[in-house]
C-alpha cells in the first residue's frame, strides 16, 4: 500500500479485475509431488469500508469448468468426477464477517459452496497495493490463502484417490479490484 494512502480513502464498491486476478490451488499428489492449478473464469466484487472494515463484504463466483492444471486428462477428470460441473457449475464464496487483524491484514470469513455443500472458511488477506491506473481508476490488490479439506465438500472420487491425492488443498488468491464510480 502506498505510504500516503489511508485505509479510509479506499471506501467504495469494487469489481474484480479478472485479467489481473489469479485464483489458484496446490494439492499434493502421491504425497511426493504437487499439482498446481487455477480457475480461469470467475467474477466478483467487494464493498470496502476503510473506516470500519467490519462493514466490508466480498462475493466471488467461479466457473468450475474453468479449472486448469496443464494436463487435459486430469482437468477432464477434475471437472467430471471431482467437481461434477454438470450438476454444480459454480463455486461461490460470500463473506459473513471481515476483521482487521493488522494495519493492512484482514481475516475474511464466509460461506464457501462447492458441489452444493456449504462450509464456513476464513481467508487471511493482506492489502498488497493501491494505485491509480492510467484511466484514473483506483485499483487495490490483495493476496490471501487458506487450506481446506476437500472431503468436507464431498470432493472425492474413490478410495484410491484418498491414498494418491492429499485431502488438504491450498487455495491462493492474488486479487486486483477496481473501484466503481
């Protein structure tokens, strides 16, 4: 964050800049290697209240079919067997609580829906940047992550999968958002 920018100056409605946002994941495979991937299609936004961050909110919708791991066979299996995109095309997150934990750090708690199952999760976010773009629009950046147990959402296939793919999945967020006029 710019040293001259105050948190209170960031208040407003924001929309995700999907061209500059990455929503990724990392999972251990056969406990020796890591599979990295990302989702390429998503939309979302936030209301930021710089004077009272607890009044802030976040919403995110991810197109499950957009999962990419750079392995077409694995991607097809993730879409069909693991995420069941035909019956559950979206993964969603809707915040229920925002807590400021440091000068530029926040815990965002909310409902994560995957395969029709909703569980509460908390994402640790850090405000990573603030700037005006060449068009004069205010942009903010946040980085965050959390580790989930995919079994809590029924993201599993069979017993062999449990032995080959770790239940723990690291979700990574590198977010850019543009304040709306």
